[in-house]
C-alpha cells in the first residue's frame, strides 16, 4: 500500500510507562475478541481487552452487520425447521441477547436461517459479560506497536489521547480483524485473492414501515425476491438511477416497524476495488456509502410497498469491512475444504454458512446443503511468532473460504478456541503451536461447544 508503513516493533521494552503485566491481552472487541476475553478471564487469567472504539461489537455493531449468521444448516427442504449446529460461546451470547429482547427468532435467509440482533443491546451484553468475568476493558485505546524478543511477543504499545503506555502479556490474542498485531511485527499476511478482496457495504436501518404491507409484498425470505431485483434494474435503465447492487437483503429487526437493509456495494468512483485498510479508500467508502444509502432508501420508498413513509434511522458507525489482512497460518482453510464440507479431528469450529462472496453486482452464494465443515485450529497460528494467536476474520483462509468462515457465529467460536488455547499454553508452559488440539476441543465441549 502506497504511503503507509505497518511494521512498528521494538526489540526490547521501550522507555514508556508499563500499565500492566498480565496473562492474556486481547486486541479488538469484535465478536472474536469479546469471546476470547470473556473465556480467558472466566478461566482465571488476568485479562485486558483493548478496543479503539467506545464499545464492543466490531463489524457486527460498528459496521451494523446486524445478524448472527453461521449457526444453522442450509437445506433444500422448504418446510424444514432451523437446525442449529454451532453452540458454545455463540449460543451463550445469543441467549444473553434473548434475555434482553435483543435478538429475533430465526429468519429465513435463502436456504438457511439467521437471527437479527439489536446493536445497542449487543454492546450492553458485551459490557456486562466482560465486566462480570473480570476483564479489564480499555475503550478508546489502540495498539500501535509490538514489543518483541526475537520471534516472541512480549507486549504492545497502546495509545490514547492520554498518551502512550505498555502492556506486557504472556499471550496476545489478535482479534483486530485486520491482523493489526501480527502485521505490526512484520509477520506474513496477505489480502484475499492476490490482493482482490470483498467489497465493503454501508448498512442502514429504516423505521416507519407498514410491516403487514411490506411482508405481503416482499415475503419472509430476507434475500429479496426477483421482482425487487427487476425493479432495481428498471430504475437504473428507465429512470437513470445508479443502484450498483441488484440483489439486496432486508431484515426485520427486534423493534416495531423497522428494517435493517444490506443493499449498498461500494467501489471506488473510478471503478477500482476499495481496500478499506487504506484510509484514502476507507474515506471514499464512507462518503459514497452514505450517499448510496439515500439512493437505496429512495428506491424502497418508491418501489417497495409498505416502505412509502419509511425514513433512514441510522447507518453503521463505519462502513462494514468484510475482509482485509489474513495471516499466513500453519494451516490454511482452503476453498476445497469448504465446498467438500471437510471434517477434521483438529477442528475447533463447525461452519454451515455458504460461501457468501461480495463482488460484482450480485453477491455469489454457494450453499452447503445439510452439512458443514470444520475450521482447523492451525488457521489461528501464524507460521512465525510465539505467544501469539489470532481469532476471528483474520484467520488463515483462501479467498472464497473466508467468504464463508468470517461470519459472526464462527468469529465467536474462534475467539473461544483462541482463549482456551491461551489458557492451556500458560498453564502447561508450552508453545501454542505445540498444544494438543484434542485437549482444546475437550475444554470447548465442556464449555458447551458442539464439535
Ligand atoms: C458488510 C458486512 C456484512 C456482514 N454481514 C454479516 C451478517 O449478516 N451476519 C454475520 O454473522 N456476519 C456478517 N458479517 C461478518 C461479521 O460482522 C464480521 O466478520 C465479524 O464481525 C468479524 O469479527 P471479528 O471479531 O473477527 O472482527 P471485527 O468485527 O472486525 O472486530 C475487530 C475489532 O478490533 C478493533 N481494532 C482493530 N484494530 C485495532 C487496534 N489496532 N487497536 C485496538 N482495537 C482495534 C476494531 O475496532 C474492531 O472492534 C458482515 C460483515 C460486513 C462487513
């Protein structure tokens, strides 16, 4: 990337105040980081969570991605009830949302199901779970550098407007989504398919919907019916509108008369793919994302019955980022592992979610019918580097495989697995790469995971 340098490493502890010397440091408070921090602290480890925003949730909340995908199998049986195959931390979090009326019942999404959550309740559940577990949360704080001893991570430098400080940790869990810790050490990472990554989306919510009228027209499937696609194409062809994505998804939320809309598709104004890790592209995505939200809201007002009086309530705090850096792990989840539904003895998370690839004018969906695959533990371990493990969407995965494995249910469970491994490594004084995956799986099963 032109104009930016990511590597920022100290080879010994720099002359800065040490805020804490702890067991487990979790960087990033998205689904993976929340799970990792809660599990590590619950297992008795002194744990810090560092998050650059003032709340947890990452792409699920700041990006308003808004649903927990990846819990249920897909099927061709149109009468089938949802069959859940992912539990563990994912189910624990879902149940905590249920208790606060913060999540819907399963909603149809093509051949499978998802649930839509309330982003405010999501933040509150995360706050309460983390504080109850004894996690030290630092919001509005970012990791800006790593402290190394050869290949071993010793800690990080954090920064806020209070200044800079150091946290030393026995194990670091990089749950930043962007592999922000791994990349700062200069370890190998890559972007998608030879630099080609999925496009970002600006989510938005509309209120003031006549739900009966809307559902009578749109139907219960959250993926739009062909008539909506045809109307988008008609608006473009006959009215000169510019709606770049023709297949859109709309989710009724937990609030009355409100819908969450996944419709925009953001490319650079010169047609280039946007890599939102670059602030130039990120800024363009934000500006044009907000404009596109207004264009799709106008489309809903004029073409979708029940939405005539609807108005935009909010957009994501930031444009939703599906993909940036992936680590080069000791194992890589391959596209073939996904389409062949490969099961593994070293699997730490089931995934029934389709390959949901966002590029071009229609997202591509490749369904895994009545089946799932396992994500192997080694996808969380960088090829080089000790005392470090990643969790969440920066796992080592091929481009299309990541388009399946990156969703929220899986990120929760990957965080769960990373924390169990971190605790085991500390307790046994072994390297993460040398741990017995059977023990990690057994602990996860005791914690409620289905493996
Ligand atoms: C447009 C879009 C639509 C999606 N739709 C769905 C959907 O419908 N259902 C679903 O289940 N999933 C969906 N996803 C996927 C899902 O939301 C994300 O993949 C998931 O949130 C990733 O979780 P994560 O914890 O790995 O990372 P993230 O959610 O990206 O969280 C990483 C966190 O780390 C923080 N961070 C980063 N760098 C630093 C740093 N240096 N210092 C401190 N903090 C840092 C960030 O602020 C962020 O909070 C969607 C994603 C997008 C973008």
